[in-house]
């Protein structure tokens, strides 16, 4: 190998090191940007979910349902998603769950919110199946 070839090889090796460091720095900045973008997207999804629940709760509150009816509806929604698919709900189970919800002593607005939240969760995650 001639001296020029050795010099050229040495020069290329010398120049590779900073490029690798620059590439690592660039990749690190890209990773940081992607994490930031994911965080922003998650916040937007959370805000969107919150707004959807708020709208659903509003319409439930405008339906004029009694406190007992809201407890019953929430009990049905919870049991439908916790029981095995295809297993019919018994009135006894629903009544017991509604009684449990009633004894928690939630406000009317909280019951509307929880019913709305269950509606949105069911639509987003369970109705896709």
C-alpha cells in the first residue's frame, strides 16, 4: 500500500469519528422530539376523552333520569363488561350492583359522569370487537 493510500485511509478513519458522534447526537435529538410528540399526542387524546365524557354526561343529565335509574344503568354497564360474553345478566346481580353504587352516595352529577364515561369506554374499546 502506498503512502498516499495509507494517508487517505487514515483521513477517512479520522473523519468517520465525528460523523458517528454527530449521527448519535442527531439520533438522540430525534428520539427526544419523538417522545415530546408522543406526550403531546397523549395529552390531546386525554383532553379529547375528557371532552367526550363531558358531553355524554351532559346528555345523560338532560334525559331526566332518577337517581335510582342512573344507579341501575351504571350497574348494567359495569356488569355487561365484567361478565363473560354471552352470559345473560340476572336481575339479582344487577340489583345488588345498583345497591352497591347507591350506597357509595355519589352525587347526581357524578353518576351522570360515570355513566357517560362507561358509554365512551364501551364505544371506544368494546364495540370494536
